[in-house]
């Protein structure tokens, strides 16, 4: 058959017929969509969410199928990406970053039959749940270790944006470090991106040059750890165990474990029991997990870190227990008081000892 | 002193990739072709360089692989714009999308792996000395980039081949009418640009962060494009401009880490582009020949019309 324009047109006419037949087969399975911030290969935030998606496939693969869109920017384009997943027939859509909040709410209003799960936000609707993980509990463990391991008492924090999740992380890290070393200070650099390895690397060099000897990251690549490895300093993994990237520098990591929550919510869709909710799990529920400790951590420091973990699991420890002072020295939380979850969710001030530009 | 040296080393790290990619693009544009695919080529170079290094344990082979990978990818662009006269802007943008996609595809097999960083080849006494590391503490790619600035400058200004390349970029029909193969010159320029962008990309995956991560160049290809315009298509200014951009990028980080908040961070991020617009305005208002865009930039070569 020679390829003529007419033949091509025939083929083009036949194609929609073929594709129309497909959904009939697929209809038995419920479609679940995911909007990812970075590439699934970032080995951090998005990688962890994708592990959660894979857990859904593994647990409910006979009843559901999952699709995802990666590298979705936190701007108006996210709206189109979410809408695309709805139009593709998804019954449940996970939007896995704070910056998708308004877009999720907007698209959810257009698709009342689709359920949405927005990660780390605070706006809900009848068909929009929010879920979050108490990463700051993990940060308290890292801060405890950092406070003990730092010789200079100057710690580095490589941040992304000033959103509550990051502010909580910075504060938990600083407060926990100050429990071990009251003079500890935290230098903070926000790189205005969740994923920019060259900038993460340069920012880490900058923090080290300004005297930080332990640097923790709230951005999604192992770049900072690789710089610390080359300089013989210490750091922590973010989102996943990153020890393969920096076997010596990697003290431990906060692992985000989304699988159990994603499976439970997907199951609720299958069972027809899904309801809008606000879920904020942490170490107790197993969504925040601390990776194995590096051998460089002395036994007494490891014991302190274990104590923090145990305290979160049995509810006897909370890093946001007063007295807590802000950067200007104003007492924000009185002695003995514990900050409420609702206050934590919208926090926008840094604690004393955090040195930041904003 | 130690503080200044460490800051300079960070600036060199920020500068080198955009210098390499910008230098390649400068040669491409001097031949009259606008290749907006630099970002994609850098990613192809980053994964090619990393992949070859993983298999050969030899970063030199990796750099060569990055150059070959970048050149091959750029030749796809070359066939489309030179042979088929496709729109250079659209094709270049498509090349970026292609490079991003193909590097991610290949990279799936390399995620989570590391190689030894391709650092200084000088003895530790120099490379790790608190002072001498300022001169000897860098990856060979850094010295290569600076040497290439002078090689390319000499080539364009002082050699016959360079004159032909500029002639092709300024007036392709005239160059054609006196017997030079416009297409062949442009093929070579595009391949050179691809190779340089590839090596620039490998600087990320072999030197700064010796790993592969999708989209790890994070937009540096676009800064390299702006840099060529900022430099007014001159190699000396390209070197100065690259370091100027590098200093701006480092200043942003130092200002934040030191707790200065007199300017919003978005201001710093926009600076390279804002400075490019300013430079472009100055160049065009002066109207000096030789400091402006090659006359045939972006136009397809169609000798029959």
C-alpha cells in the first residue's frame, strides 16, 4: 500500500473508532490520577509520592488503574493538568503539592463527581480532602542529631519556599537543636524552587562557607548531600533514604511514606465510602519514618534521637511545647503550652536562632 | 581570605556550564542559525556523560560521550532546519522538549547511581591547599571552558575558516555565490554548539552533583541563550558576561544566607534576563557593526529564490 494523502486520512478516520473501543474494556477499573510536582525520578518528594502510587497499584491493581502527570508547575497550568485527569475519567485525583491548592478547589467545583485529595493544603470542599504528614516530627529528630553533631553550632537549612510545611520544618529543626546546644543557630536559604540541583549545590556551598557544618535540606534532590560528602561534612536526606548518594555525609533521612494513606483512600473510592476529611498523620501512623542511622552518629546521640521518635509515637513528646520565642524575641508560646495543630498549619514566623532573609 | 576563595569557587561552578553552552551557541548564531534547544542539549549531554562514565569508570570518556551526545542531538535539529528549512524557533523549542524527554527516558536506568566527582587532576598539595586551590582546585572542564573562549575568539577573528563562518552568518547568499557551502558550514557550527552544550550539561552530572536527576540543568540552557545576546555575540564579553551572571547567582544565595532582605529574591532570579534586555537596548541604540546580531540569524537559507 502506497502512502497517499487519502490513505493517511483513512487511517486517521479509523483511529478514533479503535480508541473508542478501549474505554469499554477499561471501565471495570476505577481510574485514579496523580499530579506530581517534579519528575518521578527526583529521588525525593515526587519519588516518594510515586512510591505511594505504586503501592495503590500493588494493593488494588485488579480494581483500579493509576495515571499520573509529572513536572506540573504550581501555577495556572496546574489547573489544566488536573482538568485533563478528570476528563480522562479519573474518579479520584491526588494533587501532591501545596501550590496546587486553589487550582484543586477550582477544578473540583467543575467536577462534583470526582473526589480530590490535596496534599499539605488547608482548603477543603465536599469533594476535596486535605492530607498532610507531620514532617516536622522528623525534623525534630534531625535537629536533635544536628545539635549534637555540629562543632560550630551553626546549622544550615536549605529551604524551598516560605510555606507552612517548610516554616514548621525550620522551627522544629532549630528548637530540637537548641535543646542539645542552647547556642545553636540555623542559617536559612530559600532557593525559590523545590528542585534545582545546581542551585541546591551552590546554596549548600554558601551555607558551608558561612560556617555551617551540618546542613539539612527541604528541597528534593540529593545535591546538597553530594556537596557535603565532598567537603567531609554532614547532612540529611529528604523524602527518601539518600545514603547511596553520600554514604559518609548522610546521617539519616526523613522518609515520606504515602502508600498506606493512598491505599486507604483508593479503597474508600472502591467501597463508595469516601468522605471529605482532613488527615494529618505522622510518626505514630507511620507516614514519617526515620532512615537507619549512619555509623558516624555516636550511641548517646542515637539514643537521644530514638527518644524523640519514641516520644512522638506514644504522644509524650512535642517539639512545639512552650516557651517558644520568635526571631524578635517575643514569646509566642507560653511555658507548658503546646501549639495547636490549627496554628501549626498556618505558621508564618520563625523561632529565635533562625537567621533568614525573610 | 578563605571565605573569598570559597565564594569564588562557588561562582566558578555556577559560571562554567553557562559559559560552555553559551560559547557553543555563539558559534551557532554566528553562522546564522538560532538554536533554542540548548536546554535540551545540555540534558542530553548530562545523561550521555553520566552514562558513559558509569560504564567506563572514566570521566574523560564521559566528557567525550557528552560532547558526542550533544552533537548528535543537535544534528537532528540541523537536518530539520538546514535540509527541510523548518522554522528555527519552533524546531529549537522542540529540540528542548525532545532533549528533556529522551534524557529522562535514558536516565530511568541511571537514577540512584553515583560516580566519583570529576574534580581537580592536580596533586592534592595544590588542589586542596587553602590558597592554591583557587587556581588548581577545579575540574579540567573549567580550564577547558576558559581556553575554549580564547580558541573560539581566535578562530572567529583570525582564521580563514572563522571568516567564512561569519560570512555565512552575515550574508549567506553572498557566501554561497562565491562558492562556500553554507549548509556544510552551518552543520559544523550546529554540531560544535551541540557538543559544547553537551559538555556544559556534563559539568552538572559529573562535577557539581555526580548523579543523574531528571531536568537537573533546571533552566541553565535558557540563561546561556540570554548570555549570548548579553555578550553581543563577542567571545570576550561572553566570558565576562558568564562570570557576571555567575556572580549575580552567587550574590542571591549569599544575601539570603547572610540574612539580607533588602531586595526580594525574585529580583535576583530575574537579573540575568533583565541585564540581557538592558544590554540589548544599549547594543541596538549604539548600532555598532559587529556587536549586533548576525544579519542572517534565524533565516532559512534558500538560494533558489
